[in-house]
C-alpha cells in the first residue's frame, strides 16, 4: 500500500476508526475536520461515563438497529462489541460490563481513551488537518475545503466521509453535507431527531414547579411496546432513557397524526387489582395528595402528573387505572440540534457492501451520516466504530486495485 493516499473527512469515532484501519495497512492517511480538535461529540458523550458498547447476546443486540439491522449486521459482526472491548484494552483502557449490560472503560472517561487513540494514530503516521470544512468537489474531482486561509483543494486515491448526523451542531456535525451529496445525485433520507425528548403542553403550574423532576421506576408503553426505566420532566415536556428508546415510534406517530399518546405506569411493580384495593380504603380526612403519597407511594411529581390528565377519579378503581395507565399527549419531538443522535442520511441503496457510494467511486461513507438509528446504551458508538472500520477496509480494497506509482 506504499504510496497510496487516503483522506478521511470527519474526526469523530467513525472517521478515526477508518483512519486506523487504513494506516494499519500502510496507507498514507490525512484526516480533515471542521473543528479545532478531534472527536468533540465523543468527549461530550463521555462526560457522564463513556458507554462504548453493549454486552447483550447477538440476536437482541442486532435487533436494536431496527430496519437497518440487516445492512449493518456484516459490519457489526466484523467489528463486534467484543472487538471494541479488545480495542479499548489495547489502548490501555480495559472495560467492564455494568449490571444493565452496558460496557464502560474502567476509567469511565472518554478523554484518556481518546488521547491514547490519537497517540497511536499519530505513531502510525496519520496526519490531522483541523479547521477544514468540506464544501464539495471541484470539477476535476478533487475535494474542496474551506480553511482559515481560504479554499483548499486536496486529492487522494480514496476518500472516507464520516461527517456525522446533525445533532449537537456546535460540536461539528451540522448536516451541511446533505446538500453537497444530494447535488451529486446521491439519495438522502431527511435528517430527523432520534434519542430525543418530546414536547407536552404542561399547565403553567406544573411546568413551574416540576421542571427537572425525575420519574423513577416507571414503565412507558406505546403501540404494543413497553419499557421499564426512568424519565425526566422538562420545561417543554419529557425526556430520558425510556423515552429515547421509544423515540422512533413516537416521532413517526407525531409526523403522521400530529400527536402521540404515551402511556405511563407509575407503579409497574404493583398489580392493578392490588392497587385498586389499596386505594379503595377510607381516606379518613386525608387530602387526595396525602392519600396517594401514603397509600400508593407516589412522589409529588407523580401525583401532579396524575392531575395533568384531568380531575382525579373519586373511586379506588379509577385512581388505580389513572396511575397504571396515565395518558401523556406528546405534540412534537424536540429540535434536532438538541437530540442525542439523528435518523436519516445516506440511503443504504446508495452504497455497496463495502460502504462505497455507487455514484461516487472511491468515496466511502461511515457513521451517523448513513440512514440508521439505534437507542442509547452503547449501540450508537458501536455502529460508528463498525461502519468506520468497514469503510476503511473498503477504501483499502479500492486502493489495492489502483496501479502503484
């Protein structure tokens, strides 16, 4: 591979993984990124504990990728969660599996892992060009970048685009590439918020008093799916892990019908009949709030949330039904720039099995700029690593077909 040059555009996890695979096989690699330093979103994701991948068995794991599972499966099998764990350990960051099945580096932090990764990339000859924003192609086929010094043109034997989606644009991924690729005739599914919160028309009193309050140990149901977990009341609506996991279904329902009715079970560990029996006891002068707190064990936010659905029923069976099947009307997904990730991007029919764009030979794509989505819990990073590795392998195979200079 001596003498072959590959350009990777985007210094997030997918781009860096592509660069590593290319450099390991002897290619000369240059990574271009619009930001001043690499992997800004990766670092942000690690602030609360870097969740690298997930340890569940394969059938459940691959199903987390929904409609894209079949197309992602070969890449995820070739660079699996176990491979991610070995890769992290090789960088001096051994991992462990948490009680939920999530996999974390023992340091819990992104910064030590990223520093070790960048050192290894530099040692393998990978060069970085910061503050270079990809703006398209010149008529001669060279890549065009905007830099602090003005427009810059670059050529390479193969190109990997790993430009991310459009969530958290201040960290570098703003989705501007969609127009560039669409102008080249490449099919793009519209970018949409994923792993996001949703708007609810709270009453002014509820919003003022309970914004930021957690809803712990609840169950959420929508269109036949039920998830246990936690959520958080926000000024605008509701968010949290259990909400994020249902976000694709909720988002599409709102797009089709203008709303989605999410059902909350505030006491999932108590059967409806048992709760109704408890709540049929005499109140003995207690207020409704005191009675619900003492008898049903509801928190103040849960009691207030029960009232948001309308006047509280007077009978025990009605109260139990309200608590076990609380309707929550969601009216909009939160803005894309506030989502954890995005759905949409380059359609799978636009790329081959090596992640090369069929309308742009020698150009490969990876990471969130492809049309797939997954819940939080390590699935997002794992697919970015896996598609980055696959695109890197594809670019290597492409360059091997090019005669040596």
